[in-house]
């Protein structure tokens, strides 16, 4: 796909969690392409370091488990030490659910909630003091189309993603006086390592369930994230941005149910 | 059982389909009903079956003058108006690029202007009774986009919005206004034959097509005092399809 022309992020310092690969790495590339600096965090050390190295001097990797509060302070301190600020946070790290309701274990449910929901909450708590004290910031939480509608076999995942959507709204209201904006991005079916394992393929016609007929590419979500991080979205807070090829708009022409 | 004892209702488009079912359930629960429709023969027959508690008035909802006659009938025959169901509706499928302005106009006249004239016509009578309940039948096409439903969808989203403003303005008069959003219901409008009952309609989680009485029971509830603190709300009744992506039916 053609090179996307992203928003201006000159001077912005952004933390992106779970950015070793997939959507997080694509968002990191957009931040650097827009002139910003990025701290990539992930539990995957080798891939994370490689992704950061590819982006040169504007990127750093920091090993980090988003569900551990102690590690969050280290990430914030590291970012300030390396780049002097925290202007943006993208809560992107996530894991998938463990199957149908009658199959998923309580352990897995708790694990998904801990990473996809509690991790987002701790992350916001960790950066808010710095952002408040330094004139504001932008927090982008990666929810999902599964946070806009029900999606079979994703019980724990959709619970976490709906919760992130709701929590972001409360945060947006509380933090607006401090010029901290909070928005959620809702990717539809995007071709990444997460969806490749369930057989998603890129390219025209490969995903007829969505009106555009194809799965999205990571860069297409990255550019939406970059927009929300940039000053181009300075009056946008508490919003839900679906990046889903029209998936949640309604049925496709092919799949329409009359009524 | 929810009672509508003592209430007088106007149900539009009541010659058949959902409107007929609503009128029938209203009478069963003790209400008296003015049934209106452009289909004179069918409407008259439907009202006769319900006996002395029902009257039929030939009525085009898109005409403001016709509305005055409907309200006069309700007041003269039954003493007032407590409930209005804006149910009459028209659907024509067309791709957006093939839709005509004439057809858009025709659909808006019935589905949107019909509800608008209806609200304006009944509110004075409802105020005289100290309050009332207005139920606007929108659709799933008023909650999401549906291909080939551009004109219909525009009208049903508009009805949803009209409902909200009406609820805000009329609340102080004790008049409640809500919208109902049915999924596929087995009526003439569905335009095809579907077997009723479990398994007959795999497209929705409950795996059956809606029946007019399913919607009728919800409308009875909204007409009754059991829903007395509900206004400005959207009631989805669709066998679960708006919950999200519907999984394929399990193999037996
Ligand atoms: N790909 C899609 O179609 C899609 C759709 C909707 C939402 N999303 C969401 O987008 C985000 C990114 O997903 P992706 O598709 O790029 O998948 P991905 O699996 O490539 O990326 C997720 C990353 O998070 C990391 N991670 C997992 N647990 C972590 C933890 N405890 N701490 C730190 N990092 C951790 C993983 O190592 C991985 O690199 C996720 O929140 C996901 O739920 C993806
Ligand atoms: N059947 C469905 O699947 C479905 C789904 C969602 C919403 N709806 C809505 O439910 C309502 C009832 O529809 P139905 O399914 O019973 O269909 P229907 O066609 O059986 O009933 C509609 C009735 O409205 C009458 N009508 C049409 N134009 C009129 C006018 N100008 N003045 C007075 N009456 C008029 C028709 O003669 C008919 O009797 C409609 O508003 C429709 O849009 C239906």
C-alpha cells in the first residue's frame, strides 16, 4: 500500500506499549515519520529492541510488562531521562481471549483483564502526573471493534475492550481541565501477528465481511493514532475512532438482512 | 398482566401487520382503540373483529387534515387520547445511486411527516388528560446503515431524533415519547416467506423471525403505566442481531 502521509509530531515524546510488532510498531513508525520520539515497550525483548533499532535515534526500547505497576514508573522515568518529556501515551499492548464462554478458563479471563484493562488503567495513572505538571498530553487507548459490538468467542477480550472505552470517557472528562486528552481507537480486522494466526490475509477481497472487502493494514491504524497524538486533534477528547473499513456501520451489500 | 384499562389509543397503519397486532393486544388488555390505515377494506375488517372497543378511520398519516379527523373520532367515541402509536410505514429497496428524489419524498412523507403530524395532532388531547404515551416505530435501519435502505434509513433515523426532541419538550406535560426498533418481523413488509419458530431464521441469535405479537407486547408495555419513568429511549427488539456479529448456527 502507498506510503501514508502522517500528521506532524515534531517535538512530541510518546510511549507506545506492546509495540514490538503489529499495530504498536506501525504507530511507532508514524510517530518517528512525523518528527516525534518514541519509547517502545513490550514483553518481547528481542523483537522490541530490533524494531526500535530500525527507527534509529528517535526510538528506544524498554522491556515492560504493562500489568506490573512497579515497571510503569520505570518506563516514565526512562522516557523522561532519554527524551525529556512524556507528551503522549498509546496503550496498545493486548492479548486475545480464550474462546467460547463455556470453554474459557477463569485464569485466562483474569489474565486478559489484567493486561488489556488493568494495564491501561495503570498506564494512565503513571503518566498523568507528568502530563498535568507539564501542560497536557494525549492518551490513546487501543480498544477494538469488539469494544463497539459483540463478537462471538471473545468474552474476556470484549469485556476489557468495552471497559477501556468507558474508562477513557471518564478520564477525558476528569483530565480535560489539565489539557490531557483521552481517546479510544477501535481497529476492525487488521492484518497483524495477532490476526495472522487465525488466518487473516491482507489484500483486496480477502475479508468480504467488511464493506471495504479487505482487512486493514497496521499503518492505517497507525495514522489514526498519530492524528490523535498530534495537535491536529486538539479539540478531540473522549471520542471513539473506528478504523474498521466500515465493519461496525452495518451489514455489507452482500450480507444484508432485509428489514 | 399489564393492564391498559381505561386508556384510549390511536394506532396508525393498523389494517395489518404489527399495527393490527398492537391494536388487538391493546383491546385484550382493556384499552379502546382507533385504528387507522389507507387500506380501507382490510382496516374495517380488522376493527370489526375487535368489537365495540375498536373503530376504524380511513386515514393517510401524511395529511395533517386527516389527523384532525382521527383525534376528533377518538374524543367523540371514547372521550380522549392517551396513547399514540406511529406505526404506519413504507419501505422500498433501492441502491442509493438508483434511488429517486420522488421516492425519498414519498417515504419521508409517510414515515417521518406522518409521525410529526401525529404528535402535533394528539398532544393537545393528551394534555387535556394530564399526560400520555407516544410510541414511534423506527427500525434497525434507524440504528445502523443498511444497504439499499437509504430513503427508509434516513426516515427511521429521523424518527429516532424526532422522538428525543419530543421527549425533552413534552416531559413536563407528562407525555412520554419512545422509539421502538424492530428487526425482521414476519409481515407484508418483509417481502418474503419465512417459516416462523425456532430454526426458521438463522440470521439472528434467537434463530427465528419476529412475529407481530412480539413487537405488540413491547408496545403494550410502553403504552402502559408500567413504563411510567421511561421516555426518550430506544427499545431494540430484534432477536439479538444488534448485539454484534452473529455466529453461524451450530450443526445439529
Ligand atoms: N489486529 C487486529 O485486528 C486488532 C483489532 C482490534 C484491536 N486490536 C488491538 O490492537 C492492539 C495491538 O494488537 P496487534 O494486532 O498489533 O497484536 P500483536 O499481538 O502483534 O501486538 C500486541 C503486542 O502486545 C505485547 N504484549 C502482550 N502482553 C503484554 C504485556 N503484558 N505487557 C507488554 N506488552 C505486552 C505483545 O508482545 C505484542 O507485541 C491490541 O490491544 C489488540 O487488542 C487489534
Ligand atoms: N416488518 C419488518 O421487518 C419491520 C422491521 C422494522 C420496522 N418496521 C416498521 O414497522 C411498522 C409496521 O410495519 P409492518 O411490518 O407491520 O408492515 P405492513 O406493511 O404490514 O404495515 C404497514 C401499514 O402501514 C400502512 N400505511 C402505509 N402508508 C400509510 C399512510 N400514508 N397512512 C396510513 N397508513 C399507511 C399500510 O397500509 C400497512 O397497513 C412500519 O413503520 C415499518 O417501517 C417493520
